[in-house]
C-alpha cells in the first residue's frame, strides 16, 4: 500500500539560486529515498513522475513547485492508529512514547479513520539544505494529519526530540473542529509575528513541554535550550510573541505558582495561582456547544484566553492574572 503526501521538490539552476532568471527542475532532485527493512537496509528511490510536466509548466517562483510523491507504508501501529512510512525503530519508539503521553494527559490525537502518518524524508538537495524553507524540512501537514520529521542520526538527539515534540503539538489540533487561523510562514521564538501564528507556535511549544515534563516540575529546562518557568530578562510582554504564549500556557498548567516581588509599598498579588489540567487547556480547541457558538477559528492568543475564561468561569480571575504576566 502506498500513501500520498503533498510535498515539494526543489528546482534550481547553476549559480545564484534566488536571482537566476531561468529556473529548471533537475531530475536528480525529484525523488524520495526510503530505507526498507531487511538485510543490509536496502534503499529504494521513488522517482517523481511529474517533473517533466512541471518543468514545462508556469514559471517557477522561489525555487520550488508542488508535487505529489508516493511513499510506502512500512509499519502500522493499530493500537495507537499510527502509520509509519519510515522503518526507523528509534523514530517509531519516540513517536509512540509521545503519543502515549498525550493520551495520558487526556488528548487522543489519532483515530482509526484518521491515523497519524509519520514520514522521514531527507532534506532536498538544494542550496537551502540548512534552512527551514527547505520543502523536506520537519513540519506537520494538517490536510492529511501527517508529520514529516527529518531524522538525522548525526544530529543532536535533544534537538531532534525538540522538533518531534513541537510538531506533535501542531498535530494535536489536526482533526479538531476549532482551528487556529494561522497564515503559516517564518517565525522566531522571541520575535513578534502574526497573532494567530504566535498562538499556533506557542501552543506547539507548550505541548512539547507537557510531553517532556510533569506539571509539578519546578523549573522545566531542556526544551529549546531554555528554562520555561521564569520569563527571560528583556523579553517584551506581548501576545504576538510565541514564547510568551508558551510561558503563559505553562503557568496555567504547572503546579508551582510564581509570585513576582511587588513594587515597594504594594501588596503581594499571586499572579500565578491557578493549575488547570492539560485537558481543560485543550478543550478550547474541542467541539462543544460553547466553542462552536464562538466560531470555528481562533485568531489570537487573546481570543484563546477569552474562550478559556468562558469555559472556566470559576478560575477566570486567576487566568486573567497569568495573561497579564506575559501579555502585558
């Protein structure tokens, strides 16, 4: 059985990959390579049958054109409803552990009718190999509930798990009725971006933390090379910065309560005096009479907090205090 994942193959000409006037799709770049199980781990190259048609199609912009590639289904985990198009045992184990952790937190992100598909595609051989604009870079495809992870055995394992858990964070929203209206595109963890993009990426960071750490962890450090209990010095308070979204969500979830020192002469106010289970934070994206009434999309972190307060009126004051800590 073969499964189809919409993807891109890169096209380029010799010379400057951005300013060259005429693009052409190189046939040696239009294939997928997978390692099959068995003695010697043989590799199978699956050529793209469309490259000649694409070469004669509309002028190619930014060096890539849409394509669909066939990849073999190599293993099906029926108990978890995960389909692997990669034979990597380590990758399969890492995915299964993370999915089990999410189930224990109250989130079932796979179903028999919509299994999670896992691909391990090598980076496309282009001048952009080391950039996130590479079409084979790790990412989540909401249309097919499919996750592509570039597993490089030479890369640091911690960095790989950071990427895997972050992309699984996106996948938690893969078949919910309530979606984040993110436009996608480039982003940076501490830089302002589109309001919905900041929410989407901040949620994925938070899910990675919840996969990795227990909510009683006083100072979770080890995801993305930073601590997630205290705000970094100099980080502007804003709801359109994805790290702020993740920090706020973690403060809503964790058991330790942060109470910053008040200004001189002011009373102590417990800013972080709330602990919500993961399932309640996730419920904002789940279909219910309340969430469907408010519309099928969430456009910003502010709207997420509005909906969270509506679903948890008894904790609304405490939720708003955490919001103020990180959004200003």
